[in-house]
C-alpha cells in the first residue's frame, strides 16, 4: 500500500508478505524499501524488527515491541497443496 507516481511507489509504503507480516517505511528514489528506519512488523502485530533494509529485506537492526498492536487483516484461508483437494473436513490425495 502507498502512493504511486509514474508507476513507482513514493513516500511511505507498506508491503505485506506471504506470512501476513509487513514492511513499513519510506521508499528510496528507486521506489524500493531501502534505507534506515524501516520496520518489519511480524504477523502477531506486536513484534517488530527496526533497522536497515535493502529492497525490502532486513540487513541489520534490533527487535522491539509495539506499545499498541497494529490492527492486522485476518490471514487468508490456507490453500491445500496442488496434489491435494479439500472436501470439507476430508482431505483427498490425487495421484497422477
């Protein structure tokens, strides 16, 4: 989430990962979350890593806890692996 200009993120941005965590900070001139003072909020909405990130990946910093937990959207429902199909409470394996 954030603002875009000329198809690039600008200003403050928020990027969600597949685990329902998020990276929050100001993007650099290339539109990536790189630099100091960027935060990764863990899926619990309370634990954080604050420090230096390059292209949205943590490089160095410190752990912390938010005083007030972030309101996080609920995680998406789990998807069964491709060779498995879920039928209600029954899981069926499909073999080729």
